[in-house]
C-alpha cells in the first residue's frame, strides 16, 4: 500500500469515527455529512495528484536511465523542405528545395 493510499485510508477511518460519534450524540446532520464528505474528497484529490506526480517522476527517471548517457550521440537533425508542402495543399508556389528557415526535425 502506498503512502498516499495509507493517508487516505486513515482520513476515511477518522471521518467514519467522527460520523459515528456525532450520530451517537444525536448531532449528526446533513451539514456534518457534507463537511465530512468534503474533507475526504479534498484528501482524495491531493492523494491522487501526489500519486500521479510521483508516478510521472519515477517513470521519467526510469526512461532517462533506460536511454543512457549515449542518447545524444545517435541523434540526427533533418531539415524539412518546407512546412507548406507537408499538408499536401494550400501553397501554390511548389516546394523550395533547401529552405533553411524551416525548423529542424530530430529523429
């Protein structure tokens, strides 16, 4: 179980305990239920955000490690003839052979 899941489980358990105690005391109302649900919702949102960020960071680190240090040695820059000719239409002038103003394409 992750840290985020444990935190959410603890908050849900505490919320249920508060609901049970307020029910026993006869003061459990719709507003109390809404407040407790809002607390659980906020903690759940934060836990999901933190888990997604943690997953992205660890996945990114794994990808960088898998690529290794020699990744830039195999990169090649290829110049495109022109951006207008890629779509198959729209430009009436034809292709400009060695247009250096087009952005480089890395593969």
